[in-house]
């Protein structure tokens, strides 16, 4: 075997991902050394509980509860503990002590990314995080390197496997949200506390990371508009299907043209949206993830695969470890985060998209004209209308209730929401059943 220089690797965390990273590092050490140009020596694994059962058979003597000491003298520190603290402190400690950092921690990067990147910049260290946005799917390097010469216009991502699994089962089985969530929990696809997934927090963290990279801008988490999928019911899924759509929880990162002599801006949002069944994102099933990128020169690109899973995510982490090792051998300062564009993020009210509005209305003459009038006054133009009688007087076939499904042309979110409020108060609308954005063209 070639006589490589040895790099000391510290691993923080040996849970679902960390135990697989350690296992692969130990089993494929020679191969990884050939690719990295350096021997990667796993110096130790920091955990909370030395006696916890691990998903891989790892040498007991590698384990420690003293992360701080393990970090000192390491060339590469892999942070796979998750959460903000003590991950943040240990990552900053690793950078300060001269190591490059590899992490999969979206929560840390979405909330303290600037602090971590600035600390790394100051000492010429590098932070790698390929696994933080879409698990095993390579998307960070494509955005950071491959598309560095292009201008990304829009990203639409299915970046949360749990919610895609739930929505997909609701779509294929006509089942209700609560039933599918319970099954997903029993099968281990959803956590006992599913809030981070079903309320869109996890997707919002990933959206902040993707938008920051795509638009060379620091995007704080509170600039991401977030809605979860808990209000999506079987009737909405069926109505979407009827109109040729499927409902997906999307992370949308969009570059908006300059208005009134101002600068370009961006919109970053997470919500359940209608996607045309012919769109590539509509065929992302089960717990899979996909990121659809539209760039000015490259056109449409789609990245698809496993967004989570211990061993799958370990693949992305080890790719980063090899990159970090190569940089250590080659020398030179890190690339650093590109945030020079610093485009402002606009509030959701300024977003322009299409909508599907479903209303229950009185089924009597003139109602459709009233609804159309309110939409037109609110600068919301109608593209399609479908009316179904849901309760009718047996003799006149009117006088009951009807369901109106209105597809709009592009409208501004603020105009749309004010118009929906006026519809709700109009006296002819019995109930606003749902308002969904249509994304994908
Ligand atoms: P996990 O299964 O909960 O494992 C966490 C590990 O960190 C455990 O080994 C735990 O030790 C250790 N740990 C936690 N707090 C610690 C502390 N204070 N000091 C020392 N060790 C500590 O987490 P995971 O699923 O592997 O996820 C790790 C990271 O990868 C997270 O940032 C997550 O968001 C990200 N990620 C995960 C996936 C996935 O599919 N799981 C996919 C993409 C990204 P003990 O074992 O002793 O408790």
C-alpha cells in the first residue's frame, strides 16, 4: 500500500448516521485512502452514553464521552450529534483548533450558519455539509461548484421524506392524514413527535440552506415562510387529483425580478402546493426526495434519491470527508461561503403564483357572477371554474349548496388573500374549503 500521510479524524455522534460513517471508514479505509491521498485514522467517537447499543459493530475502545479532548489535534471533525448545543460549541472548537468540519446538521447551519462560516473563514478552515439539505442526494456541490458559473432562477424541492411519504399514501390510497401519520410512525418513517416534519420546520431549514447557496445570500430561517401539511385532508387530495394535480410539500426558493428600479429579490417558502401530474416532481414517491433546479443557462435539472437513512446519509458525509482530506493534502485556503449578492428576501404577500380556490356556495342564480365580480375587483383573474352541486332542491335542482373549484391565473399573494377574505364575508360563500398554490411552471 502507498505510504500515505495520516489524517486524524474525530467523529462526534454514533447514532443512525454516525455509526454507519464509522463502520464505512473502518471497513473501506484502504480504498478511501487511495481516493483521498491520505490515510484516514478514526481517532475516536464521542457519544453521550458509552453503553448504548450501536447499529454497527464498532471497537469499544474508540468511544469516549469527552468530545472536547477528542477534537484537539484532529485534522477533520465530523459532527453528527444533531441539534444546536453542544454541536455549535464543538464545531466552533474544532474550527478554532485548526480542523476542517464535516456536518449533516441542518438545524445548526440554518440557525447559526453565518457564525460557523465566519469562524471558518477567519482561520482558513472549510465546512462541508453535503448531507444537510437532502441526505444522500448530491445538491450542495452542484449548487456551490457545478452551477457557480450560472444563475439559479428557482429551486423546488421535496426535501422532507416523512411528509412526502404521508402525502403519497394519501394520494394513492385516499386515506386521511391522521391514519397515514399513525402508520408512518409505526413503520419508523415518522418520529413519535412529528412536529418538525409535518409542520414544515425541517423543510424550512433545508430551504434556508439551499437558498443561501443558490442566491449567494445569507438567508436566515425567519425569512422562510413556512406552512405544514396538517390541514391537507382526503377531500383536498381527491380534488387535486380530479384537476390533474398532486399535493406535495415544496420548498420553493425563487429569484424575483427587480421592480420599480429596485434590486432583484428572493422568496423562500415551504408549503403544500399543487403540482401538475406531468411535472417530474409529481413522480417522487414514498419517502424519496428530489430537488428541481432551474438555472438561466443550464435549464431544468433534477436531483433525486434518498433524502435520509443512516447509511445513505453516511455516503454524503464520507464524500465530504474525502474532499476535506484532499484539501488538507493539497493545502490552500477554503472556498468560503459566497454571500456577496445579499439579495433581500420578500414577505409571502409579494409572491406571485397561481392558486386553486375551493368554495362551498349557495346554489342559486347570480352567485357565480358575485364570486367572479369579487375576484375581478381583487385583481385575481379566473383561468378555470368547475361547479358541482352537492345538495339540491329535488324539484328545482337549485337552492342547496354547490362546490366551486376556481383555478386562477398568476396573482399576488396579498391580493389573493384579501380577495378570499372578501369572498368569505360576501354572504354567498358558505365555506372556504381550501386555498392552495399551484407551483411548477
Ligand atoms: P441520532 O441517531 O440521534 O444520533 C445522535 C448521536 O449523537 C448519538 O450517538 C448521541 O450519543 C450523540 N450525541 C448527542 N448529544 C450528544 C452530546 N451532548 N455529547 C456527545 N454525543 C452526543 O442522530 P442521527 O439521525 O444520526 O443524525 C445526526 C445528524 O445527521 C443530525 O444533524 C441530523 O439532522 C443529520 N441527518 C440525519 C439523517 C438521518 O437519516 N438520520 C439524514 C440527514 C441528516 P448516544 O448514542 O450516546 O445517545
